[in-house]
C-alpha cells in the first residue's frame, strides 16, 4: 500500500500535465466537430437530395468505423499517402473532430427540426433570404437547444481521447501506461488515471450545465 501511494504521489504531477493535453484534444476536436457538424446539419435539413445522401454516408461511415481504425487509417494511411506531415496530436484532433461532427450534426439536426416551421416563413416574409434565415434565426436557437446534447458528446469525446495514446499522444492514459510499465504499479496508476477522467467529465458537464441554464429558451428546454 505504501509503495502504491508513493507511486501515485510521484506520478500525479506528470499525469495532471497529461490532463492538459487531454483537455486540449477535447476542445479542439469538439470545435472542429461543431463547424463541420453545423454544415452537415444544415445540408441534411435544407440541402438538395444529393447533399442529404452525402451527409448520410458521412454520418454512417464515421459512426460505424471504430475510433482506433480511423486513427490508423488517417495517420498511417491517408496522411502518409498524400504526404501530409502532421503531428500525432493534430491527427488525433482531426479524427476525433470528424467523428464528433457526425454526432453533432445529428444533435443540431434534431434541434433545427424541433423549431416551428413558421419561423422560417416569417423571416422570409420580412424579406430575408434563406441563408439569412438559417444564419440569423434558425442556427442561434438550434445552438442553444443543442447544449444538453453537447454535454453527452463532451463525455464521449473525452473518453475517446484515451485511444489517441496508440499514436503516441502523451495524454493521461499514455502517461499512466508509461509510468506503470516502469514501476509495475499498474492498478494504482490506472485507477488514478480513471479518477482524473471522472473529474474532467464532472467539470465539463457541470460547465455545460451552467451554460444550458443561461441560454435556456422558455418553452423548449424542458421538453
């Protein structure tokens, strides 16, 4: 027990530094996923038939292929094939972001479809173009309604970041494995890594919950 506690105490600063890498992965991946996911959601709701088919294929692919396979496919396959020289961290952000975009697009699509159709008609009656209606009327409300869904997506992306250690990204899991393989204190170190993930999950979902309360739309949030 004493050796386990000593191993945790010595490794904790190293693991906490890795949590900064983990949080960075989550933030950048979700930001990328939000940008792409918004385009996908708009295309699926307001796009032509072929645009909707392309979006469906995208969502089907990135929701159906395991994360580890996609990491290897992009980092060792596509990026190498096209001679794209990027770091393992950036590659992980890209892959996590593309996957998150597939899920966020469906969150936003549901939020858009939950809005009354009359809002689009009213905006058009005021002389706004369809693009203006989407950007100025529909999306601001859809983003606010999507906050609860983002809480769940945050937790998923956070847990998925642990797989990026397969590419050598020194996040929490990679650092815990690195120390455990040298100290042979696997149980306490992996347990500590799990606790760090739980704390990050709580803090992130708590922050999003606060945001949800502040941007709540009366008549929609509790449905």
